[in-house]
C-alpha cells in the first residue's frame, strides 16, 4: 500500500504562528514535537502522517487518528513510523517505509506499508 501527501510549508507556518505550539499538539506527540526543527520539518511531519493514513486507505479518520501514527528517527536519522497495535493487527503489517522531502514552498511525504486487511488476506 502506498500513500503520498504534499503540503504548503507556508500554510503550516501560518498555523504555527497563529496558534503556537498548541497547534503542534493537535497532530504530534510530545516526542514528535522534540524532533521538529523548523516549520519546514513540521510541514514534512504533517505530510507524513497524511501519507501514512492514505497508504492504509483510511485517511485521518475515526479508525486512524493522528496519534495512531508515531513518527521517529531511526539510527541513521531517517524518518520512520510505527502504528497503533489495532492498525498493525487489522492490516497484518509486516514492513513500513517513509520518505519526506522539502523543496521550495512544499513538503512531500511518501509512505509504503506491507500488509493487507485480514479479510483480503484470507481470500487469497
């Protein structure tokens, strides 16, 4: 499963300026907020969570909220993520990958998730 999202850095910057760090806490955990270096990386994190939710085919929803996705940096400082146990179990997730990039006025993220909904897995 693949998901992609693109975000205007300016849009996220304005949100951050208007509401301060309170805005960050609407979609990032305290551990994730520590990783934010600037509005560019903040936009990348927002795009990442949206891309991951899209890869699951759920989008940000009741089944998959922002806090069901946890972003972190791996040992090589590359972005990575984990999901809430109910999502891992439901989709039988075996592997994930995440790429975040920034250029000009935009941040983009691509997420891949290996697994499948149990219902689909059983029919193959």
